[in-house]
C-alpha cells in the first residue's frame, strides 16, 4: 500500500469514529433538552457515521490497481460514495424541515442545559479540527470521497452553531428559536448536499476541470515539432485526470522523430500538471515548405521501396522528375514494372498530373552474402592499388578489408579528405578511385569507401 492510500484510509476511519462519538453525545443531549436543532444535528452526525464508513470502504476499493474489467482503475467508487452522501443529506434536510415547521405551530418546552451546550461546543471544536486535517489530506491525495467528508464536516460546524443559537434563544425564553435554528440547519444541509452532488455528477459524467484542457493545449503547442494540437479529451478519475491528446506533425518525419516528439509532449504535460496522464496520438500533415525530394522519399517509404538518384529539373515551365528504384534482381520484370508504375502513379497524385516522372529499374544488391576473408596477398595488392589510384583529394587510405563472396570480392576501406570539401566533391573523388581499382581487379563486385575529415 502506498503512502497516499494509507493516509486516506486512516483519515476515513478517524472520521467514522469521531462521527459515531458525536452522534451519541448529541442524541443524549438532544433527548435531555428536547432541542430539535440538537436532535437534527444528532441525525446529521448519524448520517455522517454511515457515510464515513462508506467512505472508508470506497477509499480501500479505489486504491486497487486497474484490471481487465476496470481499465481506468476504481477511482469512480469514491465518486459514487460522494453521491450516496448527497442522498443522505437531502433526505435528512427534508425530515428536519417538516419537523421544524410542525414545531413552529406547537409550543415545545426546551431545557437548555449545560450538557447540551457542552456537547455542541465540543462538536464545533472536533469538526473544525477534522475539517482542517481532511482538507490538507484532500490537497495531497485528490480524494473525491474525503473531499466530500471535508465539505460535510465544514457544514457540521455551521449546523452546530445554528443549534447553539437555538439553545441560547430557548434559554432566554424564546423556544421557537430552536425550531428556527433547525430550519436553518435543514437549509444549510440541503445547500451542502447540492454542492456535493454537483461535484459527484460532474465526475461521473467526465466533466473536465475548468480551464485544464486550455492549459494542456498550451503546454503541448510549445513543444518543438508540434504543428498544431488537434484535440484534447480529459476525464477525471479520482486523484488523476486521464485522457488523450491528438497532435499534428510533419508527415516527412521519420518514426523515431515522431516518437521523440510524443515523448516530449508527455514529459512537458507531466512537468506542468503531474496529475494529468494522457495518451499522445499523432496525425501526419503536409507542410507548405516540403521539397519535392522529401515528398518523393515519403511516397517511396509508404510503398517500402528503395529509391535513389532523385533528379528534379525545370524544363520549359514543367517539372521533370526521375529516380532509380531498387528491386530484387531475381524478380520478374512484370512484377518490377508494377512496383515502379505504382510509384509513378503516387508521384502524379502527390505532385500533380503535369509533372513528368521517369523511373529506372535497378537490381537490388544482395544484402546478405556468405563470405570469408580474402588471402592476405590479395588484400595487400588491392590496398596498394587503392593508395596508387587515390586522387589528390583522397589521402590516408587505411582499414582495408577484402572478403570473398560467391558474387565476387567485397572491398571496404577508410580514407580522409579535406573537411572543407563538399560531399559531391568527395564522392566523385572516391568514385574515381573505385573505378580505377575495379579496372585492375575485375573480380571485385563492390567497393565501399568511408571518407573521414582530415584533423
């Protein structure tokens, strides 16, 4: 059991014990004095005792974790208990109201004795103390049931004060003051019941705390990568507020980046409102500043196709687009053509029917080849050829590895280049080296050069 749950249960039990003792004291004092206001308060405290026992039960149930039947936990049990307390209060208020009206038309002897005064004073002191304590616990635990008890015990103070005034009036020869005090107690109990019932109903119909959706929306909007907050749905669940938030993100973002944005939104909301637990969902949207390259890569990603050598040209006022599509080299041409035709069709839908789209089918290089290290003399010979063929822009050939595969030799090497050179310049220089070495060693299937900046 966590600390908050333990505090809630102890508070509920303490309240039940205090209500039971006050009920007995007020009932005895009410019978001895004949005060309706005091007997009304005894009935009020009797209801309190029953309700606080229900509160204790509700607090224990609400502390259970979520299960297959209650995916959001059991916090609503506390709300149902608060609603039951509302029903008790209204029933008690109606009974006191009718009895007070009857007494106003009858002369009733009131014995405003010391016991009655003493019990009311003790009751006021006890209710002040437990109302303050419960209010502090409610702020810490956000318990609906304990919030109902705190509000209720606060009302008990006012009710006891009314009963005290009625006894004072009777003491000075005005017995109808007791009935008037009972009327005031009934009205006050009804008002408290209304406030309590409204809060419980709001929780049961999932009314979000006022202004919370606006605050959550503002926090999420300020997270980098969030284009817009489309929707926020919140529902109270005991000490927490649950729900979901839907945000718009750029459709060109990779999945890892989208996940990072969702995590950032969750963290920002948790930092601003720790009591709010939201599920973040994303909607990909097109941005006005998307490049044609980004849009083509997105089209290919949706079809799980590998494309490269994307070239965009403006010719006579029209856009011309071409790119290479890699497919399995053993795939029949008819199947491969259907794949690229689908890509071309998507490109026309995305970029407009007037765009020219040309594709080139290229066999996908094997991704998994059995292999073994080539003999050392072969590796040294190829390393020497790489060093000899390196143009002036490529230096420091190192980490040369040569593997034998059924398709031919696979060569990997590292080299260095001036950090100020462009990627295009370095790539062309590496290609020149590779072409020269392949011409010297026809059995080479592929050369992979990794360029690093000069320090």
